[in-house]
């Protein structure tokens, strides 16, 4: 997957978890909790959705690495690129 | 024959706009069936019926803004003969005349240009609050939009301006007015609560060392969908304490306090852009931690999508409001009538606690109980918070 594809998929899952967000107005540097007002339950719902979509089970210790769309895209690109990764 | 009326949608929501009927005269309904959808400032709410029977007549029309208690339909018991001719006139018009003063500018009234909503057969008209506000701004009927959110809910991305974009008129309620109206409704409900309920407050800090260690061990290696959040442990501890301290769980009505055995714990969820909603998780004290966690995730997702049910809006016997995983140390709240208590907590965080005469840093959380002096007093309130503390020291038993 290219970075653009990953970003599109990430934003799709994000706006599915928080349907009151507008994908067009979300900035790459927006903090999911501080700027976009997701709570911890939303974050977990997002992590579950990302696991289903990318086959990446993000451990809690890595949550800070998906704190913004830019960070998350880089993280997911890294995890899905590994040959040992699940199916990416 | 029984009159099916608009149920209470919570202390701070006194009216809703009928946007969909899911039944028609002649249909059989059962207790718990969703028969209509109303639109409120906090998203769409599915209205459930509480009698078994046959729908005799629909008394409310689509597009009407109906206060709590307004007649929606007549339900005939099974076996009862059909009425000859409807004697009563639709009550909606009558009660509309005494719309609560809490809503000086009825924001739920359709924009002047909007055409009457169409009768639909599609199941559900859920829409997120943001989608509703945008649709109102653009003068688009939600019934004309196909939803792509959870359960077919209409989400912001689905609401797009028509090709021939009508200039937004100043008469159309904008998002700012929408939120202002919600703030007014919350203010009215909270003012009434503070006027009628003699509040007292008790605060206690709980050591979360054991709970945190247990949670980390349990979550390690679990796939995301099986992970627990600290919020579920706090919620369960509150529910169990409520089950054993009757003075904090129930409703205060005209005849006084009615404690209830079942614990339907309201969970406060903040809405983006302001406001909050606190739907109930039924029998929260009897759910396993995994089931409670699942219910909390589901509730949060449906709050975002605007798909709550009327029973969830009015059945809470006690409410819990936590500040999540990050944030300030503590928060004190205002009781949501007709409940008699509200438990709030700050964000769990390392705090300086004294253990064996020495100051140590421990993960901890500060609970605050707001309770009703008509029912209990500080001594009992202290016991309630101590009970929550004890429960959290044995997380494996939650």
C-alpha cells in the first residue's frame, strides 16, 4: 500500500469511528484526542478497526505513535511493510 | 386501549422532532419494539413502545416537535375490539401549546424553506449531531440522504451541498445556534437540579496500583477487541457499590425516593463541540468486565453515530462520569434528576500517597460523589466511596 492509500484508509476508519468528523477538515498534524476530541473508548474502537483493516494489532505502548494521522500513516506503513507482517 | 406518549429523553431534553414512523395502524407491536425515531440536539433517538398490542391510530405527524408526554399513538390490547371512531383529537397540538419554557427559540422547528419530511420505509434515520447541523445549514432533508455510518447512520461526509447550492439563509439554524440551544437546555436542567436537590459532596482518592498491574497483565497479548480500559474497572466498581448502597441508586419522584434493586448505570459521553449525553447501561453490576467493556464501546459508537434508544435515555438509576485517561485530577458534578447521585472521577494518574508513613508515587484516581440530602448524608456517602475503593483493590473480583 502506498502512503496515500494508507492515509485514505486510516481517515475512512477514523470517520467511521467518529462519524461527526469531516475527513476533509482533518489535518495531518491534528492530535486525535486533543484536537479531534476522541476519548479513550473511541481510540480503542479505532485500534480495533485498524487491526481488522491492516492486520496490525497496535499494542497500547504504541498508541502515542498513532496520535496524529501523519504519525499513524508512517507507523502503519512501517508495520505493513515488514515481510513477517500479517498479510499487509 | 392505551395512549402511547413521548417518553422522557433525559432531564435536559424536553422535546424531540418526529422524523420517522416505523409502524402503521394495524401493526402488532411488542414491549421494546422501536416504533418511531425522533431527532434531538443529541442525535436521533429510537422510541420504544412499552405495551404489547395493535397500533390503532397514529396521533403525531412527521415533522412535529413533540414535548415529553405528547400522545404519539393509540395501542389496542390484543383481543380488544377496534374503536368505532376516534373521539379524542390528536393531543399533540394541545400539548404543543404548553411547550416548556426551557426552549425559548425552538431550534428543532424546520427551516422555513424545508419541505415536509417524506414518509419513509427505510429502517432508521440515525444521523450524527454534526450531520444534522450541516443538513440544517444546507436546508437538506435528512430523509433524502443515504447514510454510510454504523447501522446506516447518516454521517457528516454523507451531507453534501446540492449541485445548485441554495444560498444559506440567515433563517436556517447554524451549528452555533444548535449548540447554543443545547447549552440552554443543559443549563435549564442543571439549574432545576440545583434548585430542587440539596446537593452534598464527598471526595476520596483511590490507590489504583493493584488495578493497574492487573489490567496491564490482562491486556498484554490480547487483541485490541478483547482489551479492557481502566474506565470499565471504575464503572464496574461504581455499579457494584450502587448495588449494595440503596440510598444512591434509584429515582426521586413526587412520592419521594424509590430505590431500585437493578443498577442501570448512566455513562456520560462528551459530544464533540460541546454538551454531553449519559445513556444507561442496563444491569451494569451484573455484567462481566468484558461484557461491560463491550457495552461501553458500543454505547460510545452509537453516541457518535446518533443511534440511541429512548429506554437508554431515561432508565439510568445513577450516573458515572469519568475524565478518561488524561486530564485533571478531579471533577464535581450536578445530579441528573430524577436520579439522586452522580459519581465523577478525574483522570487516573500518579499521585503522592502515604504508605507506611512514607510518601510514595502511586497510580491513583480521585472520585467525587454528588448526592441528594433528601435521601442520604455524608456519612453514608463516605461509605459508598469506600466501597468503590475496596472493590478496586481486588480487580480480579470485579
